[in-house]
């Protein structure tokens, strides 16, 4: 029970944090505001993202910063309870200091610093019995990437593939928009998407490119296969030429209005749940 005499977050939800993590040494770098190598994700901002970071318990958390003038709310109590259960230092600081520590303008009064999100080998992402992968060909807008990752996690995507260059990775803006999804999505970073598609094909994964110039509609065209990778392109230019040539099939979302394109986050949501609808062995 908490000091207020109510159940902790883990008791209320029935989920338990993964266990007490060892505190990291002071020699580790603090979360940086972009420009980091690898996936990033070491600075997490926003109430839902921080709560899920603590609840998942999959990577060490060095500290949680919280505004000392926040109105009390259940989610703030959850974060406080979980930090206590995991032995994570919790510091209450003033609004101006918190704003100076933040990398976004919408931190909601909560910031966490943690170990970076680990990269996974591409071969590991296809090792499961029914891989459902999302391959992103050069998405550069952090808000869009975060929204796409949140949708992907809700749709049951089992892994995400990002290019190492010319793509945004897990910046604080991405982690906030993803609302905790990054804690549950294994991610691979590859040198080139076309080569990664070739490897996926060799592993028996069907690759489906979503492109306005697709020669068939998304709905009703997806094969009912065990392994599928949905491939989405960058904002504006869509899939690159080499990627369009490497995918097994190109599909398009039929549009009926006056506009000729969808935001990538909206397109990803439509496509991901169409994959869910057509995949075999779906029980829900």
C-alpha cells in the first residue's frame, strides 16, 4: 500500500514491474537531446511513457525527475510507487529547472533517464513462428515515428526495422509520442533497407510495400502468410526506388476524397490493422 493507503500501480493493474534493477554508475552519460548513436531512448519524457518504462522494467532507469508543483493524479502516484518499488531515485525539482532538463516542450512534468533501448539483430526479429514486422524507409519526423510505433505495438507488431542513416531514431519526442510502446517493440537498425528486404525474403517473410503508386488495393490483397513485413516510406517521397523494386508486392490505400495522400501515422494504422485482419491464427 502507498502512504495514502491505496494500492500501488502494480497492485491495481495486476502487472508487476520486472524486478529491482541495479543502479548504474555515475560515469554513465545523461540522456542527450538528439544526435546520439544507435537507437537512443535514454531520455524519456511524458507521464505515460515514463510509467510504462518503469512498469516494463526491461532496462535500468537511473533517475526520475518530477515537477514539485504538479497536481496530484493517479498516474503521478503510479510513477512514484513504481520508482520506489524499483529503487529508482526520484527527484522533485522546480518548474524552470525541469524545463531546462527537458528536450521537448511537452514533458508533462515528468522526465526519466535510462539505459538506451537495445538494438536487436535482424535475424532475431524473424526467428519467431509468426513474425509481423514494420520496416520504415527513412521516416524523419519524430512525432510521426512515435505515433507509428504506438500503433504498431497495439497491432501486435513483433519487430521494427529502421535504417541507420537518414532516419530519426528514439529521440525524446519520439518516446513521448510512442507512449511507452518502445519498451515492448524489438528494433533492428540496418545499414540499408533494400539489403534488409533481401534478407527478409531469404527468411521466408513476405514484404508488402505501401505506396500511392501500388498496383493493387491494400484491402483484400494481402496474402494470408505466417511471416509478413509491412514497408512504409518517408513523408513526402514515399518508398525509395530500390525498396519498391525489392518488395514482394506494392499496395495502395484507396482514397476517395480530394486530397491525394495520408499522414504516415494514419496510413500505418490502416495498414497494420489490415494485416491483423488477414493474418491466420488470429483469435481476437
